């Protein structure tokens, strides 16, 4: 299964990396981004492994929890599109183009 990233998810990854760099822990930011990519790569073989996002209760909108982050993705017939990567304590809001 093909995996793509929405522009919003790419920005989220950049923000994660930058935030940790500004906190003086760039290695932590790089490690988190690498771990997130590892989680996402598994979706190619197991696209339904994430839970349905509770805020929306739609079977096509799922998430993986990788503390402290939520990796939110849209499952389509032949593709997984990662739409957001947020801190797990935040409620999800999708950008208009991701839906």
C-alpha cells in the first residue's frame, strides 16, 4: 500500500524537530521523527492497525499513538495518507484540504 504525507503532516514533523532543537535537544527531535516514520512504514502492510480517531468516529480516519504523539491518517482503498502528527493531549482539528 502506498503511503503519502499531507503538507500539514510534513509541517508537523518539521515543527517537532524544530521545537526540540530550540529546547537544546536536537537529538530527541530527530529520534522522534525517525520513530514516527518507522510507525508509518508499518501501515503499508497493516493499514487498519490504528484505532479510529475518537473525535470523528469515522472508520477511514485512524491514528497510531506514539507517545507523546498522535499520528493521524486517512485510509483510502490503495493508499494511506498521513494528515497530522500532534501531541497526544491535543484535540484533533484537520485542515480543510485533508478531509
